[in-house]
C-alpha cells in the first residue's frame, strides 16, 4: 500500500476542491455575521501561514490562540499546523496565573488574540517570557493603543500575504499539530500535544454513522469552545467533510444559540449540559423552530435524565451523551443505539442515552481495580483506562506523566462500570467518590436522580466528614425560579431520593445554593464546595 502521510493540509485541499461554495457562518460580534465559502477560507488560511512565516514561524514554533469560535480561529486551526508549526489553543477561562503558566510552559512565540480579549492578555504581558509577536484578530485593521511592541493586525497581515503559499507535503504524520492544556482543578494545567495523524483519524471517527455521522449534508454548531479539547474535533472534521459550520463567536447566550439553530438550519450541535439546561429553559419560555436538528451531543459531565427526556420526547431531537478528555482528542464514546434497542421503551432508551455510551471503533477501553480487569456486569467499579491512535501517550514536559500513562494505557482517574452490552457508565472521579462505612457511593448517580425532580435546576453531591461512617453525602441544590428553599422542600427532596436508593446512599442533608461553582469548562467544582461546606455543616 502507498505510504501517504495523514496530514491536516489534505483537509484544506479537499474542502477547496470539492466544496468551494459551502459556507462558514462566523459571528464576530453583535450583528456581525460573515458568510465565508470554503474557497475563500482556503485562500485566507494560506495567507495566514505566509504571514506568520514572515513573522518567524517555522517548523516546531508554538503559536498560541486566545479567542472565541470564529473564522479566524478556524483559519489558525489549519494555517499554523499545516506548515509544521504547533497551534496552542489557550483556555481563556483559566485564571490569569494559569494562563501565564501555560503560555510560558508551551513556550509560545506568537499569540493570536481576539481584539476584545487583548486588554485581558495585555495585563499578563510582563509575565510572558517567550512571546515575540501579538496578532490582533478582529474585523478592524486598527491596532489598539498599547505599550507592547510587535503588535499586528490579523487582517492587515493577510492583506500583505500571498494566497499561493504551499503547505509542505513531506511532513511526518506524527508531527505535533496542536496543544491544549487541562482545566486543572488541582495544581497547574497539564499539556497535551496532538499529532496530525491523531487529529486526522479522530476526524474520520466523527464521520462514522455510529458516532456523530458528520457529513457534507450537515450544518454544525460547535458551542463547545475552540480552546477546549479542539472543540471536540468538530471544526477539523467539518472542513474535512465539507460540512457547513456555524461559529457563534463571543458573548453568545441561549437565545442566540436557538436563533442560530433556527435561522441557519443547524443539524448537529455540541456543548456541555449546563448550556443545554439553559437552552431548554429559553426554549420553554420563547419557542423556536429546532426541527432541523438531528442530534444534540452533550459531554463534559453527566446529563440529567430530565434534560434528555425533554429534548427526546417533547422536541423529538436525539440527545446523545458522550465521554472524552483533553487527553483523548477527545472522543471516546457516545450513547448511540444499537439495532437490538430499536424496540426498547422510551424509558429504556433514555436510560441508555444517560450512559457514556459505546466505545468508538479504533479505541480500546478497560476498567480495572485492585483485582484486575472488572467484568461487564453493570455493577463492578474500577478505574477507566483507554488506548488508541488519538489518545495521548504523555503530558508535555510534566512529571505527572508517570501517574497517568502506564503500560501503554491512559489511566483516566474516572471510576466507571461497564454494562453487559458494553456501554460505559461513569460513576465518579476518584476524588469525588464517597466512602461511607467502607462502601462506595456514587455522587454522579445521586446528582442525576436529584436533577430529575421538577423543582431542581442543578445539583452536586459531595462528601463531608463523619465521625462514625468516615464520610457521608451532602446534596447541594440550585432550585428552579419560583421554588422555595425551605425545610419542606428539603424533606421532599430527601423523600424523593429514598424511593430510588438504599437508605445509606441517601444524603444526610440538603444545602440550597444560588449557584454551584464550576470549572472553566462547565464542570462542577466540587473541591470548592467541599472546602466551603465542610467548614460550615455540622457532622450528623
């Protein structure tokens, strides 16, 4: 067989050749929508590569991007790695200290920065050790007032660049193409490097019918940020397949998301459960036509069954739960149905949707505990481990590699079970499992049950110390608007739980909150909850 390298440059070439008129619909601000055909996208991407090369970008150079989901960020997704350089997608929601850390740790030399985010990054400039150039991504060619040197306009650079720039065709497919850092609930973020080969194979996987089934016929809306785990790979795959894509830009909200779905006839979209809870709330108040959707993909944390049921039953939109990590590019599994499930009842199907799903072709997963690999019995818990061609093999220059990567497997730190049908179900993070009287309690199962109650908007369950049982579960609940946080509501919720779990699983108490603290990617920040509440809640 021919030994042709798997390179991202082939994506640009294919989109330009076969789908020149398909559109990238890019929102860069309020009432600013760009409709860019792939033919123009390809030219602008080559211009970007030429412009950055003139600034000093070469093979192996780290180029950081600090921006929202828009066409310029998409151009960087290809214009940087297709030259042999590496795009570092910086999570703009990290703390200032962590932003400075990841830029310095990655050794970024050029930063592509959204114009409305530049003031935020400019404050960190004195801490940045390797940055030589700042490129402002915005509709205007004006450069903001600044004392920094070597600040350039993205559009001005493209005006002066050549669209005949040729991407090298002799790159090794294992050449690094991109970098993302974990969101870091403890310690500094950990860097993950993606290769051309891994990203190409991951894009193929997104096109499989038992995955997202992305194709040229689709219109995608990636709500998950392009700075978080490659926007789950959707921008790469969309260019590969010639898929129309909607990029929502900065300052989007549930109303805007629904407006874009309705106006642009979006067929598949993806984001975290907190987004979909807010979108559902807006949809109930101000109905829109979302009949174009053939799938909503939700990941990052467990999706409440009530949320799944609302979209599946009321709006007839398949709500597919997925699992992945920064370390896995990120797609590992999706809660798609097999043929044997066609005659399942709606309740049985919703139970399947709430799982993390079937492992994608090309990957291997196993669940291990102190006794070895666990059986597929739907009850034996262990740590989820993963291997495959788009799974990282190490952290970038980080000693924590030795804890997470062993014997060719990624040890995820996620506690899971496997159903008899081979469907993955996450039970908890190792740090969030509750050990009460020597027995394990899954905080995720308790949270999912609480969030099926009509009064509950969000719920997180944490462990609090207990003299006799070592730890006991405490429920932290945010109620829907109009609900009353009082003793009567507390008793209702505890009684509701008693009907679903063994008595010793039921939380000892309920604490009502205005909001639950979250990480930069929308996951419950249980460490912060534990720190705050264990100091204030009496032991029972």
